[in-house]
């Protein structure tokens, strides 16, 4: 289930302001993890095998970190700035696991704008039960009316 309670669509560089933010929430399902394993070819048993994962430091299966990071891409590509945005960079720090059934809230907030170069820097964060599981910073080229 995907909840994009913030507005969708493109925000052009001319209309962006520092502090502009968008978010989405998504419950990560077993099916999401299975599909991500297929698409990425990352079949690490910590993601797919209950028995194996029970013996790890996580004491159970976890979602792929990059599946969670993909939610940041969803906010950037669909909402802020939205369609026409080009990723330049993204740094990520994984703070905790996301487990099947967890509801992840992903927030993106504009922290710097270079209108001349159309570059936008954004703080990115994914949270489960009020605790950050992924933090980072993205730099993108925002679409322009011109």
C-alpha cells in the first residue's frame, strides 16, 4: 500500500523554495522484497530465508537497503521536484533495518537551491516507528519552464 498524501506533480526550479518538502508512506511487503530480489538479482538470504535470517544480527528477515532507498527516488521523481528531475548524486547512511510489514515514511526537504545551474540539494530520510532507518542527501537537476 502506497500513501502519497502530499501533492504530486512537477515543481519547477522557478517555484522551488528552501524548506519545500514532500513525503510518502509505504508498507514494505514480502512481495516487494521478492520482486526487488528478482529485479536486482540480490538474493542474499537475510532478505529471503527466515531460518537463515533468524541467525543474523537482525534476528529475522529484512528488506534490501536499496529497496528502502528507492522510496526516496519515488518522492523525488514523482513529487519533489517531480517529473523531469535528473538525479546527480545521493548519499545514504543506513541506520536500522526495515522488516516485512513495516510502514516506512519517506521525507524529502529542499535545503539548497542554485537556480542558475538548476541544482537542488535535499535532505532525505526514511523512518519506521518514529526512528530513522535511512538518512542522506540528494542533489538533482530540477526541471525548468524555460
